[in-house]
């Protein structure tokens, strides 16, 4: 697993151990998604939900995002995110890891008036609907700006469109084998 572009291009990340139930976003899928997100990353505040290894948020920082908040409820995975952030960001203050469930993190971020312009949710595939719910709450609570882009990584056959509230729309759908990344935006 490596960073695919930007300042840290080709830098390796620590991956999960054999016993960890993590499914990191493949390098090729991240590279493809960030090619589409290119203009939205520079200077963005990024929210990496279900962060796992932190690869997505670190990819965004490498490509010019101003900051990233990583949310991971599993303690071992959160430590892995911290190690990867320390390896690339050091003490720059651009990365912060929250060890808690995603919905609780959204509530805390809303209370502290933190706003993000780009979010990525990569929940366990059997819980993809939870990831979508978290993104909907992030939009409705104001944690995601009205013009923000939210990305949901989910199984290829997930019925994302049929599960959206009427005020959200699928902007783009990046299929890739057994998974896909769906880009969501507010309807204008």
C-alpha cells in the first residue's frame, strides 16, 4: 500500500496485520478517485471516516489538502492511522485522529463547529448503509459544507441511489470490480 500522488507519491504506508479485519482502499481505486476529485482537494479540510489505515486522508494531504481528521473506532486501527500520520506528517498539525464511532465523531465535530469540504466513508462492506447514514448526518448537521463532496466506498451492487434522501444526489459513480466509490453532492 502506497500513496499514489502528490508530495508523498510512492511512499509506503503501514498496512493491517493478518488478524485485523481491515480492507484498505486499493491504490488503483484511490488513484482513480483522486483523479476525479483533483480540483476539490487543494486546500480542502478532509474528513476520513472509517479510516482503517488512513490511506485516503493521507492521499488527500499528499495532494494538497490543508488538513484531515481521521475517524476510526477500532483502537488497533486508530494506532495504525496515528503511525502512518506520524510517518508522513510529523508534528505539522495537519492531521488529527479521533478514536470513536463515526456518528459520535460527527456529533462532536458539529458541536465544535468544524466544517469539511471533502469526506470519504469506507465502512465495512456489510455496513455500507451505516456509512451512507453517517454522510447524510454530516451533511444535515453542517459538518459537511453545502457544496462539499462526500465519497462512499461500498459494494458494487449496493443500492445507494435508492437509499438517498431527496436532497442528495449521486454526482459520479466509480465502479471497480467488487467495489465502487459513489460521489455525493447536495442537489442545487
